[in-house]
């Protein structure tokens, strides 16, 4: 049905309606208005007719023509008022009914339309009436009634197009494109110059991906209806898809000039701005749309799902994900045949890590034609759920419709690898190469495969063929380097990539590939160097900066990682993945307050983002801000109902805040989802230990301990220790260290042995570990424990190695202390000076060096060092006492007295001496 049908009544009919008794001036005004109307000068016509109505309100022909003029200038409410007044004044209903119905239709007064526009058996306009009623039923989503009305129109007038067009619109709305096309072909067979039929045919072809034919039909439609908004907006969509933005803007600007507040055209304008890289401008336009539409009442929004879709899309462009979700989801549920809404909802579910929800949304779509993007969203969700077999079946189905789509083929190769079908992956790639269809991006996949010897040889042959054709192609050099790297020929790979970089120094991916080759060889410094070269080539490239951050994280240099993460944060503060990594690093560095301050401003836009909320909750928990933390954890619990791993993490954070009942609730939900999930069992055991149910914890842990699960063994030690089964705790600690001979477990075993008065055995464990693997931290622990144990000779032995081999400043200080205790002050002074040379900012080193200077008769040189140390650590009583002693030597008793008095508020070894000095003062 045409959006604006020109139901013009001929001049003769209008003339008959005129009342000749009216004043000549009114008739002249009417005649001039009629002439303007026929010349499509509707504005002029309206001015003349309003003057005529002012002079002679009962002039029926003038009022009807005024209503038509207002209708054609989209002043629908005013048009309705004129038509209703004409009916009251006695106008022939047959001349009023159709334009009145149109004015109601465009105001979305569908119920009013159905009440006013009723079928008249004597009317010559029954097909038009049926068309209006059908459209009203359609807009009210009473599709069966609409279809019944349109079929009646076909039965009454089989040669007219209205019924066929109505049925086509219904099928399009429900996603049945081929059925819609059938109805349109019937309409065009009856009238091949019908503008709406041509426009709808263009719509169908557009949805089928046939853009050239779609443009042809839409341009034909414009020849018959130059002002068609729908045809112009469809053409704009096509030109946007083809990246012909100037052509798209031509149609968009045409509609904007006539209807600047029209939401659909503003939305398309926002999309063009995004394509032009003007994201901020696009968001401004989207904000105007959402601001305009948000004034509509919720009840009215529910009556107009299409408006909710436009509102949701505008919020989506603004990255107001949670607010967009509700509107888009409403529309998708209402119209299972609308693909775009389903894809947008699914993409948001994926963003929030609700992969099962995304799959359910996509399955809800019933349209017969599914786009590549639809299949890709399905695949991403399945892969994230590690359901690789289902993903492989899905990609096979998708490739039946899009057999040459590179993205789908890439997915297939990766899925074949995930399903251990490496030969199948090679076969797909090789076939593409033989057909000459492989893109360079797809060719690079080959270099990323973990291949067997036979498959590597085959890959090597393919890479050789490509290089033979194009020996200076940097992509093929990179591909060949990837194969060489997998075959252990790292030097060859390295040389090829260096050559590729020399041929294409601006291709950042080549630097990244060389970075991976260096990493495989353990050349971390060279890997960092090549990344920095890439950074110099493109200092604002977020991918390179991200890799620099990731490399720093890989070598546990979180301070450097955060330097890069902060650069990324300044570049893209809404990049949630970077923000989460930055917060994660800060939490690990015990800077939870800083992490919290970074996270909080983003809460509005990430209220349903699981990763974001987990870091926010961790920050609150670490800071013991448990009231706020609990609120976040409650939301996180609700969002994690299908994810046992996440529920276990939520339970751990509840426990950090002492919320054991809530932790139990999260664990209970996780156990219902997957009872034997390893992490859930571990957190349940931890929960039992913390509520003093160690024996139950041991029962829970036993199946995992049998598998020598690391965390299970750690928890078993804690449980045995808590209930006093010391020998069992030692036995498990030895088992843990034997299975995982790492420094941390050697130290833990030592502490357990020490606690159970088996320190000599503990020393043997640590020293044995040191013989097998040198570790500066273990050597420090041994030395300090020997000091505490009173074995100064052994302590001196280990500190000497630390000082001489590792240039450890504190080791020099400890040796100085040992020598001073042995009475060798001059030797101690020399060692303290070495410590101070290595680290002049350490208060403890400054205090030791200063006191030894004082003991060696150099009080004036020692005083500033002791003052420096005291300023850094003003609550150390021994330091206060020694500073006071020095001041006494230098004849400064007043200051000494103050320090002695302050020192006596603490307990320390020389307290009795301080009492004597104070009494003497």
C-alpha cells in the first residue's frame, strides 16, 4: 500500500461540490488554491485555503482540498481535523473516508482508523478501505486479521495490487522473503509501474544480497514516487553497504530536508558518520534520536515495537549496551523473523559473556535467509563454550550458503584443528590455493597450525609454491617463516621475517610474527626490541601497545605492563578488555584502591559485564569494602547462573568479605550446574575449612588429591594443620613439593617442618633445592632463618654468596651486622659502606652504616644517616635510641632527651640502657 497515495478528485467533481452561493472572493481563492495544488505548490495552496476558510467556514470543497494539502505536507493531525469537520458539515463520506484514514494511519492511530474506516458495500473505494484496515491490523501485529483483509481485497478486485502488496509486507515482517517475493511478482504482473511494489521488490532483493538489482528496482520506484522515503532510505542502506557514502548522503539529506526529526533517517546518518570515522558525531546524532524517542511513554513504546528498535539501535551506537539491550530484545522476541535485532541482542550477550543466551537468541530467529554475520555470531558463541564439534557442524551448514566466504573458511580451518583434524585443515587450504581463491590472510593461517611432520612437509611445499610465484611477497615470506618456525628452523624463520620487514616496513603484523619467533627461542629481550620497533613505526597503534603490555605481563613485570595499559586507557577509555587487564594488574600489585578508582566511572555502561564486575568485586573485597562488594557480587551471582567457574569465583570473593552463607548459595548453584567441576570442588573445600569443617573438607578433596591436583594438595595441608594432624600435613607437603618442585613449595614445606620443630630437616630441604636450582629468594630465606636460629656462621656463608654473586645490598648490610656482633667494627663498616653504595635509599642500610660510623668514632658522619633513617621510619625504638646516643656524643642533650623519652614508650632490647641515660640527663 503506498505510504502517501494521492487520491485526487478531478476538478469537475470538486466543482460540483462547490456552493455557488458563496462570495466571489472565496471562490477566487479556492480556484487559485486548486491551481496551486495541481502544480504541487501545497504550501501556497494551504495559505489560500486558510484565508478562504476564514471568510467562509462552510465551503466544503475548500475544506476538503485544505485537508488534502495538509496531508501531502505531512501535517497529519491538522489534516484529520479538516476531514472530520468536513464530515460534520455534510460532505460526501466517499470523498473523505480514504484521506481521513491516511491521516489516522500516519499518526499511528490504528484503533481509531478501524473504528472510523469501515467497509461500505455501496462504496467504490472498498479495495482502498480494505488496504487501510489491513495496514492498521498489520501495525497492531494482528497478522492473521490483516492477511484475511488483504485476501478479501484480492477476491473483490483481483486485478488491483493492494491485496498482493499487503500480503507481501506481512511475509517480509515475518522473515519469509521468498513468500513475499511471490506476492510482489503477482502485484508487478498486474501493474509494473506501481511505486510501492517496485520499492518492496527492491527491499526483497536487498535482503537476498542482490544489491545491483535492488538498486535498479528502487530507482524505478523513485521515478513513479519521487518523494518515497522508504525507497530512498533503502538506497542509502545499499550505498552504505557498498561504501559509496556520498551517494548514501544524497538520499539521506533529501529525507532530512523534508523531515529532520525522522528517526530512521537520522539513524542511517549516524551509520554513515561511523563509516566516515566520525564516531563522536555519530554518537551525538544517536543521542538526539534517543532523547527524542525517550519522551514517548513506556506504554506507547510497547505499542510501537519499531520505535523501540530504533531507540535500541541508537543506544547501541552510543555504546549504552545495557539500555539498548532491553529495547532490542523486546523487538527480537516480538518479531522472530527480524534478523538484525536478533544479531544485535546476541552480540550484546556475547559481550556480556552470556554465550548460551546468545545461542538461544539466534535460535529464536525464524527467518529463512541467514546472513554471514548471523553464522559468525553462532560460531563465536559455540567456540567460547568450547563446543567445537557443534561449531564445526554449524560452519558446514553456513558454508552451504556461502561456500567462498573467507571468514567462514578461516573458522572451518581453526575448528578442524581444534577437533584434531589437522589433515582436513591442510586439505581445505590446499584446495583453495589450487583454485586460486586463498586470500593472503587465509594463507597466513597455515603458518599458525600445530602440524605433524608429514603435514609440515606438505605446508612447506605449499609455502614454496607461493614464494616461487612471488619471491618478494612479504606475506608469503611470513607464511614460509611460520612453517620454518614450526619445523624448528628458527634462524631461517627469523631471516625471512627480517627480509619481509625490509620489503614492507609498515606492515605491523610482520613485526608481531618476528616477535613470536623470538619468543619461541626464549629471546625475550629481542622480542621486546622488535615490538618497540613496531611501536616506533606506529606509536598510536593499540594492537602493538597491547602486545607490549602482554609481553610485560608474561614476564611478570606488572609495573611496565601497566605503563602500556595506561597508554591504551588514555587512547580508548571505553576499551573494557584493557581496563580489566589494567585493574587485574593493579590488584596483584596491592593497588586495589587505584583499580577501584579506574573501574567505578565505567560502571554505568558495564553493569552486566561479568569480567568487569568480577574485577570491581575483587577491588572491593581486597579493600574490605564489603558493603559495596556484596552489592556487586549479588549482581555477579545472578549473571553467572550457567557458569560454574564464575560462580566459584563469586563464592571466593564472598568469603573474602566473611559472607559464608552467600558463598554457600553460589557454590550450591554451581554444584547444580556441574557437581564435579574441579574449581567448584576446590572452593567448596576452602569454604568448609573456613567454617571449621576441616574433616568434611578432606572428604571433598580426596578425589582431587588422588589426581595430585595442586590446589587440592595445598588445601589438604591447611586442613590437616588446622586439626593438628601434623605428620599428615608434613607428608602431604612433601608430596606437593615432590610433584611440583617449585621454590614456593620448598619454602612452605620448610615452614611446616619448622613449626613442628624439625627445622634441621627444613634446612636440608631448602639447601637441596638450591643445589638443584639457584634461586635468590630461597638463598635469602635460608640466610635469614639461620640468623633467627642463631647459626651466624651458616648465615654468613649464604649472605656472602648473595653479596658477592648477586650484589645484594641487604646481604652486605646483614654481613655488616654479623661482623659488628663479632666485634669486627672496621670490617663491618666496610661492608655497610658497600651496602649503602648499592642502595642509598634504604632506611635500614642507612641506619646500619650510620651506627657503625658512630661506633668507629665518626659520629658527625653517622648523624645525618641516622636522621635520614629515623625520618623514614620514626617508630623504630632501637633507631631512636642510637640516634639519641649519637646526639649525646655530639653534645646535644636536649634533642637526645626527647628521643630517649619517645623510645621508652616501646619495648626493645636496649630499653634498660635508655632508662639509665634518661636518669643521667
